[in-house]
C-alpha cells in the first residue's frame, strides 16, 4: 500500500474524488434513455444532496492533513455518515448495471446512440467512487490518525 500511496497521493485522491463526484452529480440529472437533462425531477437531487457529506469529509481530511491536526468526534461522525452513504454508492453501481443491461429489453425501441457510452461512463464512475472513498479512509488513518478518544485529552497539544 506504500507504493500506491506514492503514486496516488492524498491530494490526488481528494482531487480525483471531487472530479468523480462532480461528474456524477451532472450525470444524475441526465437521462440515458432520452439523451436529455431533467432538472425538475426531485429524485435527481438525492445523489447531489448525499454527496454534500462526502465533500465535507474531503474538506475535513484536506484541512486536517495540511494543518497536522488530530481527528475529532465531528470528523468521526461525518465519516460514519459516509459509511452509510457508501450503501447508496453500491446501490448506484447495481442500478447502473441494470440500466446498461436493459438495452436488450428495450432493443425494439429507439435508443439514442449515446446510451451505451453514457451508461458505461456512469457505471465506471460509480465503481471508482467506493474505491476512492475507502482509500480516503485509509489515508485518514495513516496521515491523521485513528479515532481514539479515551485518551483524547492527553493527546491535545494546546501550545501547538
């Protein structure tokens, strides 16, 4: 894992996570069957709202690493919420596979030529997202530290 952390540094991981999240937010409004964007469907806003927690976590990790700070209970709580959101990410992978395989079901209908590339792009990005997220958890543990709040007051350096 050390050679991987030299290739994919914590900054590159965070920037890649942001790029994947932003692309998936745009794609959450895109209809692969119709080749149109739908901004008035409330369902399309679920993923962008959930990713706000991910963005906050990425910001906290960036801040803690650059400022050389210890983990705190707020960071832990955000990470625990992100664990739950990972279930949504896994569901989105399943949903993307289902959409991509539906081309055989709707073969007699008019399907736009962009269907397969866009559905494949969504599947790839949704598959990369949990990997980047798990790697971020590992980087947090390596650079910021583990969540050990039993002796939290002993670890505080108020003169730092």
